[in-house]
C-alpha cells in the first residue's frame, strides 16, 4: 500500500474523494494557505486539501494565540485562496467565538464563510460540546471537518500546548468525541499532537478519514502549517515538524543581496531600465 497516488488526476478533490482515498489506502496531503499566490502554487503541486487555518492569526498576523482572528479576517484569507484554487478541496477554520455554545450563530457564521469566500467546507474544534453546532451547519448542506486532540482555541483552558491524550481519561474522551463527530456526519477529522498509538487507535475506531499533525504515521493523512514546513521561522520547532525548506535563510539572503545591489548602484543595470 506504500506510495499510492490514485487520485492525482482528478480535476477537483471533493469530500467523497477523500473518503475514497481513505478506503483505498491513499494518504491525504493537506497544507495551510492564507493567500492567493501561495494557494496557486500548492494547487499546482496537486495538494489534496488546502486548509485556510486560523493559524493565520499566528503566522500572518503575529498574534500569540489563534483567538483574536475574526470571521471577517478568515473570509478575507479564504476568498483569496479560493480565487487561486482549481483542484484542491478548500476548508476554512471557523474562528474562536463564532460557533461555540450557540448553534444558530454557528450556522450563520458557516453560511457567511461559504457564501462570501466560495470555500468547499468548514472546520471547527471540539467534540460533544459542539455537536449541536455541527448538526445545524450540516443541516444547511455545509461539509464539516472536525478537530480533536490539541485544540489551540482552548489554550486558556489547558494552559499549555503539550501533547494531549496522555491519560486514560483523556484517551476515552478523545475516542468518544471521534465517534460523535463521525456519527454527526463530519467528513474528516484532524488529530493534533497526540501519541502515535492513540492516533492509530482513533483512526481504526472510525470510518471517516483522519488527518494528523503530530499524531503519528497511522492517520489517513497529514497536515502541516505551510510557514512551518517551509522554514519561515527557526524558533517554532516541535518534534512533529519536518522542515522541507529553509525559507528564512533564503529570504534574508536574497533581501541582503538586493540591499547591497541598491546601495552599490548595481541595480538596476542597463537592461533593467527604459
Ligand atoms: O489552524 C491550523 O492551521 C490548523 C492546523 C494546525 C490543523 O488547525
């Protein structure tokens, strides 16, 4: 089953294709994007899913947590991404405060995201506590991706970003929540920062695709934050992160080169003027 790439040539990835990938053993590749130019490149590379994550709060806006980002901000990022994408499934994070504890507001927020950005689906964090919101969003025909394990919007409840599901009680709640999300009709589930054995257990206990970030190799897919995997920052360095590029060094190098060229009157040259 290693290295299957059955759905490379589909013209549009849908939630149904993700389910087929899971059933047929093809791993799902997901990355975040928040802007037109990046999304266009990810789509050209044939990424399966683009997540317009609320991690935009961290990597785009510089906030310490994901809590401050607004619905308007997310719609702005999502519509920029949607304008670039032809093939990938575009999923948009519902920001903190737009779906918890009020399913009517949750539906209104999800409708705004879908109508104003043109995205394909929404994602929200939590299990049983948000099941009423999930029901109502699904009732409008909007596909929902769940997110369990480390849920960054609850950082103030937990106080740390350490590995989740390390006690029996937590594992039981995670398994029960995963079942609830599947039964309610979520089309996929992100599992963040949990032991690999638990990632495997959750994946084997449900029939919808699981997509892991720091959840080991057994989930049906993997997701990383684009800026982290491209090495925009050397500071953020969790164990699960594989850096595929050293963008910070390359950008600083290129910018330093440009500055020197300008200072030394080497840019623009004769061919670079009218
Ligand atoms: O906001 C985000 O980027 C996410 C991923 C880490 C899964 O939720």
